[in-house]
C-alpha cells in the first residue's frame, strides 16, 4: 500500500510541475531549468528542455593523474578542451555524492491555508504561475479558482496565444471545457496575440465581463465577433489601438443562435475604439444598432467618422453618458445637434481639435444636456465668449472645462463661467491669447473649489494668479510666467 501511494503522489507531482512550468514560461519568458526526471512535452519552450545525459561526443578521456608539489597524486579526473568548456550533467563515475540535507521549513509555510491564500490574492498572473512551482501545497493554493477571476498579460515578447491556451486549459479542469471563474481579461501591448488566442477565450469563458486588448495589432473583426457572441455577459470592451477592428456586431449565424435569449442585441456598456483608424459611418451604425445599452463610448482619432454616424448613434444609444470624439476632424455642428438628442443623459463630451465645431453646435449641447459635467473643446477655434456663456448658463453643474487653444475666448466668457458654475474644479485656458487679469480675478471670487488652473502660454499678470492662490487654496496653477512663484 505504501509503495502504491508513493507512485501516485509522484506521478501527480510530475503533472503539476509540467503544467505550471508551461504557464510560467508563457507568461514571463524567464529561462528556467527543468527538474530532473520530469518529462517535458513536445510543444514546450526550448528553454525548458534539459539534456539528461551528455552527448557521446562530449565525453572525453580523463588526463592521467597529476602530481602536486608535495608528491601526492590527485584523485579527481580533469577534463580539458581547447577553446571550449564542457559541462557534465551527471558527476563522473566513482565520485562520492554528498548526503542530502532536509531543507529548513520556511516561516511562510507555517501560515494556515486561508491566510496564505489571502497573500496570494495580491499577486499578478506571472507571479502566481511562479508560486505554483514551489511545492505541491503552493500548487493547489495558487490554482484556487478564487484567485483567477482576473488575468493580466503584458509585454511585446509575450506569446499571448500560448499563455491563454495553457491558462484556460488548467482553469477548465474542474469544469470540463468551461471556465466559470474568469471574468476580466487584460492583454495589453502583446503583438503576438492573434485571433486564435481570442477564440480560445470565447469558447472557454462564457462568464467573461471585461475584455481589454489594447494595442494588439493582429486582432481582427472575426475574433471580436466570436467573443461578443459567445460571452453574453460582456459589458466592457477595449479594442483601442487595434486598426483591423472596424465594427462590433453579431454575425448572422450567431444572431440566430442567440435569438431566444438575446436577440440581436449585445449587452456592451463600455466600448473604447480609440485609434481604430478603419472605423467608418457604416461600422458605427452597426455598433449602435447592436449595442443599445452603451453608456461609455470613446472614438478618439477615428478620423473617417462624419455627422451621419452620430445621427445613428443618438437614435439607438439613448443611454449614452460619456462620448469622446477627439480628433474626428469631419465632425461639425450638425453632429453636435444629433448628440444633443441624448438630452439629460450625457455627462462627458470631448470634441477636442474638431475644427468644424462653432458656437452653434455648443449651444445645442448646452440647451438639451443640462447635466453635462465635463467638456473638452480644446483647439476648437470657432468657439467664442458667446458659446462659453451659453454653456455656463445652461449647465451650472460643470466640473471640468477645457477651452485651450481657443483664441476668441476672453475675460467676458470667464466672468459668466465664474458666476454660474460655482462648483468648477478644473479649467484649462492654455494658449488663450485674449485673457487678462480681469477674468482670473472673477474666477478667484466665484470658484472657491477650483483645484487645477492651466494658464500656460497666456500673458496674464502675476497679481491675478496670486489672488487665485489666495482664494482657492487647493488650486494647482500651471503657468509659464517667471515672475509668479
């Protein structure tokens, strides 16, 4: 009985060491020497392979015994090769082996399992994989399902496809072919992530709620289709910096399969498509049709979008709260009029560097979106004091305003802003050439909660800035005025 138990434990230890070694080599790329007598799979990394015996060509004859100055002969053989060094895996025959010593027990091993599990919960994915290789106890604790609700993989050299394959395979052992623990997956900056890795996640992780694959150039529409169609609980999707992704929707076949439960709608609430340069009006229309529950949408530098796309967006995504259209140069006042149809839901709007936007579009937003809290209109050179004044009067709950690089904004607009938006906390006026000290004095008197003021590249008197510092004690002032310190 004792012999049988020893074999079973030994075989189990080999399997566990092999799995954890594969995962660790996939996540941190640290060359690791495999333990003796552990079989390595054929698809493991080269860095995991170790020669069990030296090659016959490297076994050299030993030199004759050498005599030391005292007249005694050395008993150990010496191997010499000109121009190279030979390392033997096993000691030469006849050498005496040192008696094995039992390593002392580490203090951390005396902790009970719940406490050690709490310690492991603070570790990242690569560190957990390393801990699984310490001992059998650590292996069982490191692969506790409660530690794997979130996985984060980063690095350009990381083989993300292989790492996801090994991780999902291990996490599916208790529930075959289905991983019910993984809810959040972040793969950032991994050039070696492809559609194959995402399809593995789509097939194995139906409980996935948050997916971020920012900066993964090889991810395409097809893989994203698979994820959104097979993960019905997905709410947060970040595909920023993925130029091959042009729209998010369900294929016709997937829609038919999900009709009894979800119809043709996707439960996405957060979508970031920043730098998806191929996104066009048709793609955004498809997104709006299939994702009516969107509340956060970021389309920075999607330069092919026009005002027509915003009309479809306002028609289908009435719950939208945050919208970023920065550097979408084809968006104009007509598009902001369509955005204004979101009425009381919109809280965050960014139209930075949209040169076609003027006071007309800003008036539409101010009139129909009175709960607006954040506005970024940096670089919109068509904005004037009239547009800023209209915004201040209709949106008194404004917390952050950026009108930098708007040369037509002057003290008159700031005075209305300071009088109507007492809770203003962040204000950027960088590059506003028409400002003087009068507008800043109005801000000091009317906005005591101001926390950040940017007046870089503005010719304003130091006395006005000192007044702001005196009345707004928590305000950080960013400036380029040598006389103010």
